[in-house]
């Protein structure tokens, strides 16, 4: 029996089916068990277990010691911006000479770009460390070397068939960290490793002396929509707790512009909104600058952009819905000249509304097709993209959220091959995590409630149960039926009930009469 599953069963008295669910969701190492049941920051696994972390730390500390210029290369979204902030701030604190580069999604795409490499080379950079990006930058790593620059990749995206020929730090490659850390979670652990080796710090010292790192890790973790359990939950909860007392001039600038305290969620929007030009990102500048007066003009523009974004996305979503005439087992939608920055939002909304995989395409400024893919639980979007990969310039991401770019002349092939893929793979089926009879469900309910309270999302189908039995659980407050799905059915009628458990909310999703 697997060591983790065995420990969950016999030391934590967890049912084997639930233990297997946790294992396949990323609880692959015994060190991760404490933070599963007690998601506090003190229970984070130390960074030592990340793959290639020792090589990465050695290269970074050598560059710091030699006063060589280091570029933290980010990604144009909230996870990438906060990742850039966390690692650059830690390197600066240790005396490093740094710059940052965040490529434009609209003109450069994801990962390293030759345009950016030329810019940072001219700035005197000798070492590039990526955050939240770089897994697919095989050729660009070689180009950087030819220019005289070394590269470290830190990322959290899926592992491609071939890796860049350099040190790659990614929890999906193994080790004792949660494989589904956000990019900023990986960046935080790399920063922690540097502080540990250079200063002897543990997590307690980081919380006390560099709270910015925790708050920004929390912002990026929430923004990237990774599962908020285990290490992600610990980082998110601690940063959110510390936010009210966080001393950053951005908060002063926000108060002067808006006249009230910023909420945590607006910081997520601020981190997301900046659009890069030649590697400089306005959102990153807001967090890096040291005075409210310097931040105010940038922040004012960003807040106006956020307001415009909300209006634009509402209009684009309406246009997207107008374009959809028939729903099958997937949606492939060409939004033509829509900017790439809006595609993920549209795809997510359509996925939530129709419950099928969604591909939404737009155009980069050079006419290249850009696309975002969003998938419901139970569908692996990367398997679809692997199938279509011959058509792409580049692609990557997660099972539930991914993207690609391609030349416009390949659009007819994309339409045809996508249809073939879904015909071959049948209807999209969103599986239940558990299907239980009523007796076993009652036995497991306390364990399911415990996991739910700690951020584990579960969908449970309870079969062959009477409406009376389920209504009794509602009356006891153990589950809720906000949409009255159990009403208007005879009490002694046998049904199957689908329940959602998450964050302490236990809700009836569906009732199927048998």
C-alpha cells in the first residue's frame, strides 16, 4: 500500500476512498499531511525538497556574491506579477543587483522571448530566473546562453515532453511540496530557500521580518485559482490575515485616490490589470515603488482600466453568448480581433454556464491567433492540446486552464481536428468524487466535513436514499437545500442526491428520481 494512503488510514483514521482522493489530488508525500488537516503557515514543507532547488540557490547566491545583474522574468497576470515581486524582493534584500522583465501577452506570449532577451542583455543581465513561466522555453534558453546569460526556470505549469536544458524548479517534477502550488508559491519557496541558506531564516522569521512576501504570495495564490487546500490554503489564509496590518505605500495611495481602505480582492485586480511594454509592467511598478506619490498616477490609471475592463468584459460576454447557436459537448468560439487579455474571462464564464470545455480565440497585435481553454472538473484540457499540438506555435497550462497560439491559416484544421477529438473521446463526463449508499455516507460524513472545512472540494452522490432521510439531515443543519430541490417529492421516494462539500458549505446540487 502507498505510504501516504497507509498513514492517512491508520494514523489519521481516514477512509481509504477519501485517502486515495487526497493522494491523487497532490498529497503525494507524508510531509504534506499535517498542513492538510491544519493549514497554518508553520506547517508548510520547507523548500529543500523542491527538485533542483540546491542548483538554483547556488547559482543565485553566486550571482549575488559576484554582484552580477539578475533578471527575474515574470508573466503578465496576478500570479506572475506577485511571483516577480516575491523573488526580486528577496534577492534585493540579500544584496543582489536585480531588474525584472514581464513580457506582454499581446505581443510576446508566455515564457522567454528573443525580444526580451535582447533587452535584458543590453541591461547587463548575467542570470535570468523565471517565475510562473518558462517550461516551454527550450530554444530561448539556448539563445540566452549564446548571449552569455545563464537561466533558471521556476514554474508550476504542466511538465512538457522535453524540458529546457537548465535547472528547472517545478513541484510537479516531484519532491515534498504540493504539486499544485501557484507560481507565486514556488517563487516564495525559492525565496525562502535563499533566506534560509544566506540568513538561516525559517518561516517564523519571514512572517516577522518580510510580511510582504506572505501577503503577495496570498494574492497570487488566490488569483491563480489553484485549489485552496493544503499548502495553498496555508499561504492564502496567513496572507489574508496579515493584509489588514500590511504597511505598503500602495494602500496609502489607494486611500488618497478612492477615499477608503483597499479590500484584499481589489489588490488581486490591481495585480492582474497592468499591461507590459518592453518588459515593464504597471502593476509590478505599483508594488515595487516606495512612495505613495510615485504610485498614485500609476494606480489611478490601473483603477480606471479595471473599471473599463468590467464594462468591456460584460459587452464581450454578451457578444460571445450571441455567437453560440448550439451547445454540444464542447464550445469552440472565435472572437476574432478580441485582445488576448479578455479571452480567459470569456472562456471561464462560458464553462461555468454550460459545463463543457471551452476554447475562445482572439488575436495578438501581429495577427497571430491566441486562445484560452477552460475545462470543467473531470476534463484534461492538456490532453486535447497535446492532440492538436502540431497546429500550434506554443501551448501550455493546467488541466482545467490552458492556452495556445497559432497561425491563422491553421484555423480550418483546428475546427476539423477538434471535432474529431471530441467524437473519438465521447461526451464530457464530470465524475463524482464519491458514490455512496446512505449508510456509508452517514459514516463518512464527519470525515467529509473535516476535509471540506480545510478546503478540500468534494462532490458526493448518495444513491438509494429517501427524501425523508435527506430532509432529516437538512433539519439537523448537516446539509443545506437552498434551491429546495428536495421539495415537491414524496418523502418516501427513493432518489439519488448530488451534494457539494467545500469550505464548510454542504449543499444539494441535484436530485435524481429513481
